[in-house]
C-alpha cells in the first residue's frame, strides 16, 4: 500500500476524520508535514472538510523565514489559508530551564490549540509517522518508562488552561496571546491535575504562572499519518504534483541530522540497524504500539476506578490504603501506582515503591527532589517535601 491508501484507510478505520470537520493542519514545511497537507487536500475533494494551516517560526535558524514563506506559497497554490506565527523558543527555554526542543513543543501546541479555538476548528492534525512512533517507543524503553504504546492516534482536549499572567513573547500576524493545554480528559473529579499525569513537561509546577481552566469546545488532536513510514512519505513526495504541475516543495531541517539529541541518535543510528535485521521493523513496532494502546486503555480504566476507592489525594500528600490496594491484581496495582505517582513516572521508581509496599519497608524513599515516599500506619504516603509545599 502507498501513503495515500494507508492514510485514507487509517482515517476511516479509526474515525479520525468525519464530514463537517474543520481541521487545523500543523505544517512546518518538512517532507512529513507537506505530505500530510497534500493528503488532506486530496481528502477534502472526497469529503466535506474545511482545512486551515498553521506554521511556526521558532527563530532558531536562518532558514526559518524561508520555510514559512514556502508553506505560505504552497497553501496559496492549494487554495488554503495559512496562519504563520513567530514563537520565542530560546527565550522560553532560558526562562523556564527546559531544553529548546521542549520549549518549542510547549509553545507549538499552545499556539495550535489557541488558533484552533480562535478559528473554531474541532481538530488539529500533526504529521507524526510510523518512524516517529518507533523512535518514541525506543526512547521510552531506554528511559525505563515501561510502555510500548507510543504516540496516540488521537486524544481529546476539553480542559483549556489560559494564562492570566503574560506569556513569553509570542508574535502572531493574525491573533493574540497563547494559552496552554491541559492535555488529558480522563478524570472528571476534584483531583489536582498535577497528580493525573497531565503535566509531564512540568509547566504547571511553575510558580510564576497563574492558570485558569475554562470550558471551550472540545478539540481533538489527530495523527492520521501515524501508520505510514518515512520511506513511503518520501516516495509520495517524489511522485505527487501540485495542480499547476509543479513538484511538491519541501524544506530540510539540518538539525534533524545532529546527533546531539537522543531522538536523532535513535533515528540515525538505531533504526537503520533494526531495519537491517528486519526491513519491517518500524511497521512491527507500530503494530506493537497498537496492541499496547488497546490494552492500556482497558487497564487504565479499571485502575482509575480502583485508585479512587483506595486513595486520597491533596496538593501536598497522597494517601494509599494498603489493605484495599493489596487485594488487587499485581498488574492493576502497578497501574494504580503509576496513576498516583506525583512525579517522574519511571518504571524503576514504580517497581521500587511496589517492593517497599510488599515488604512493608518503612524507610523513606526519595521519588524526586520534591517528593518522598514512606509507609505509615497501614498507608502508603507520597508527600511533598516541606520547602516545596503549596
């Protein structure tokens, strides 16, 4: 199957796209996003879709302005509206002590969701593909996350967090201040969001920001290109043409070839070696991710229900009733702990806590610089250290 066949089948099978959708496409100008843009343009000829394109200039490379111009011209040739924004990734990175990669990701998603709300889009599409998924799975494996679920095909955002205090500079030619998303809608109770796995990048822990949850129209992030490997994307780019007969233009980000980043080292070093052993390695990893994601969804639903029966959560402390907890199946116990873990949900840390619970060891265990764990009076206690209490 070629990229179009896989893309179309995936969009239909997983109900990623429906008639009447207004979809915001995140297009950087690279091969992946240009391929996605053209696929959606073709799909809009078959379905009742309204498409809008967003492009971001991170201000990190001299080529960024040229890439933005390329995307803008490409959209013009396809008859699509393009919204371009400049985001201050470097300034955000320095101010909040996060990597440039993390800063860019935070600001991109914040602006994508802001634009989607402003223009009443009900979906945001990103161009993650099967290779991206394989890289993510291997990266998580090396970091000890204990999951092969990879990148989700879709996720819904119903909680919207807007910044009350000024955000880092984010200039737009078409709209105003960014907002930041609370990425999960799995929990509909009074539990503090920081204990629900929503804040994996640590943004909500920043004390200099005041956040306000607002109710907005639900937005779904979709990744219909996820089953398509990079080779098929490159073949598609080579063979397809614009309505005027020109070839599809694209940009190449030279930073993708730097081995400074973990993901790039996996992309450039490990994946090619796996494909030498089995040319279908990337596809097989994607299949594994689909299986894991289905099982995760079921086990997580069960575990959340059980967690609510045996745990009490406040901002500075989580109490777990061990009498109830230890009645559960071992797999469910692990999931409950992962759900409750306030920080750094690494498999090695969760297993260490599990061992302490089973052995009834009462010594304190440092989960992170902010959180400690101990057992006291039949309870497992996760407590924020005094100087970090809120």
